[in-house]
């Protein structure tokens, strides 16, 4: 029996961690977060990195999503954070010690078997550019949806610079409510003109106005939007149209190109138009405020590959004809299925990556 096996056995036989041990675990995770941020900060644009610094600063200092601190204090904090990153940039990621047992930092199943009974959840995985991401959160609530366990998580005790509102891990759906508040607030605050009518429609249906206190507005919007986060992740778990290995190879090979954007948007559209995904659920339940928020907040490449939704929702606001939205969802899914198959065929049939990329980009240009 190896030392690692002994450690895992010790972990499983101990009781749930005490608050003191949870604080110690959070400190360990923060070290790995700093190593990840230090080694991957260069992958972001200046603007993108600034936004992530801003989110991390707010979390570190306990600011609400709508609060902005003095720019001088923020810049001083960024300087100190970068100094800390420089010290750990060459460090190796560290295994976690929980109840005295060493565990691989990506062994989320083992760690959570010890944490969940005590009301905590540990997340770890790889994002775009293969950036490791880590967090530790208290569990606020556990529910079931479409046969999956869904954890609604509270303010993170440890996290890296990535503000992710929701994800899935080990066949469970995770909604990080603190991060979701920040993302939602920013999406509404910086919403483009084209999305404002749908947002106003949603706020009106929720009984809100722009003069309501920020906390009231944000909490009501979050509660209306949580189901969208959940159903998107369920759609991702269930949809098998886009072979997962092929998708990972494509986004990994064509990082920061229109090819990656197209592959990600296609995968998102497949998830949302799955029979148990976001749009199918919202349309079946006739959840107008949540559907309006969904229509208002889609942006970027995703919006370009799914133009039917905004067109249909514009008419829906006048007619409340749900058939228009169902038809748009069907058209969007048909396009996503076709695009996924074309992307996979191009990738598997080409031995020349440069030629393959040119074909991909031509396909992307046709779609947008």
C-alpha cells in the first residue's frame, strides 16, 4: 500500500473538516490560485486582465458588485498582487492536505467526499488556454434538476482571477452565486444598445425599475437567471453532438482565433437548444422574464451564430407568441448541429493545420 493510498484512507475515515481546517485548506488553495494566475495572466489582453484584477480586488476586499473603490487603492493592490505572483511563478502546484492526508489538487471527487458533508465544495479544472482554476465555497443549497445534483454555492473562501458564474464538475452542476452576481451586474451595466429593450422587458416583468436599490435589482435578477445557468450546464452535460475530444482538440489547437470562438459558440448553442437545455425549458415553462434576460445578455460570437433569437424576441415583446421563440430555437439548433459536424469533419480530414485553419475561418465568415 502506497503512502498516497494511506493518505486517502486517512482522509475518508476522518470526520468533516473543522472551521480551522477549512481556513487552512483555503490558504493552500490560494497558493495554487496565485501560481495559476501568475503563469496565465499573459494570455489576456490588457483590458481583459484589468477586468479580472477588478473582480479579484472586489472579492478580496468584500465589495458588492456595484461598488467601485478608489482607483489609487486598486492600482496599489494590483502592484502588490503582481509582486506576489512573481514570487510563485516558478513554483509547482501543491497537493492539498486535508485532515492530515495529502491529496492531488485535481482529485475533486475524493476531496469533496470529505468536504460536502461539512457543507463545503471544492472546484478544480482547466479552462481555455489550459489555465488551471480552483475555488472553495460553502454550500448554500442543494437541489435536483433534470436528474442532476445542483449545488448553489456561496461566497468563495478561495478563488483565482476567473469569475465564473456556473460550471459542472463530476456530473454535478455548480452555481457560484457570488461570482454570478458580479457577472450579472457587469453584463447589465455595460449592456449594448441592442440588448436594452429585452432587459427593460425583463425588469418590468420582475417588477423592477432602474431606480430600485442596486441590491434589490441584482437579487431579483439573479433569482430569475439562476435557472438559465443551471439549464445551460445540464445541456452541456447531455448534448453529444459535438464529440468532446474533438472539440477540446480544436479549441486547444486554434487558441485565440475565430476558430476557437466558433467552436465555443457552437457548443454553447448546442447546449442551450438541447431538449433539456435553457431554451427548451424556458419556452416550455413560459418563463418570460428569464427568457428576456437570456435574450438581452447573449453577446459576442454567440449572438452572431444565433441571430434568430433576437429577431424572434423582438416580435415576442409585441405579440407574446411563444411559437416564434420555439421556431428560432429549432433553427438555431439545426445550424449548430450542422456547424459542429462540419468542424469535426474538417479537423479530422485535414493533415495540414494551416489549411485546416483557413477552411475553418472561411466557415466562420460564412456564418457571421
